[in-house]
């Protein structure tokens, strides 16, 4: 690696380790909020396809219908979704976002927009576009790479530190 590529790797690694970056893009565990990731995922789905049955939601999210029912119960308790009988088939209940649910999602989108504006405030629009283009290229390079040999070598190195193989016998290195 050149000096520049080494510095790029350290900088990107530093971003990934930066607690502020992690809080911004990582999982959010805020004890003050009344929902968790599954509920947020369900709400985003309903924002896109409002009026789905529990079975449809379970199939799309690849979870058990009983899990969906639990999520819907919690969201309904907070007035974020309603259960509406299907007009064509009264045996089916559709789940729809309430106005409060739509407003809640919009407030979260606005918060994310404000945060991204603040993070990239020091860059011009052109610099942001260039950075985005370059990061997408790096991401594609990573996706295209075959890490099989690298992972095999890591595993072999790790095993070699702990075990020694002689004449078909395994010896533990202490």
C-alpha cells in the first residue's frame, strides 16, 4: 500500500470507530423512545404500502405472524397504527398508519436530514457529490473482492497459534 492508501484505510477505520459516527449510523438504543427497531421497520413498510394484513407483513419482513401481531399491538397502544377491516373480505384486518404514525415517521426523517446536513456542512455540494461518487466506487470494490483466501489465511494463522499438526497428531500449544 502507498502512504495515501494507508492513510485512507486508517481514516475510514477511524470513522467506523468514532462513537459519534456509530451513534449516527449504527443501531439506536434509546431508552426514552417507545419503539424499537422492529416497530420502526414495520412503520416504514406501512408508510410505503399502507393497508397490509398481518400475514402480508409477516411474509414481507420474513417473520412469524405472531411477531407481527406483537409489534402491531405495541404500535396500536401508542396510536401509531390502526386495525381496519378489509372492505372486500371482512375476515381480514388491514394495518394502517395513523396520522400520528405518519407524523412520527416524518419527524424521524426530518431529524435524519438535519443530522446529515450538519455532518457534511463543511463540504460544498460539489465536494459532497464527489465524496459520494468515490465512496460508492470503494464500496463496489469491496463488494467485488473475494476475501476467501484472506479469511482462510486468518483462520489458519489463528489455528496455528493454538494447535500444531505433526504426523497426523494434533498438539495444543499452551
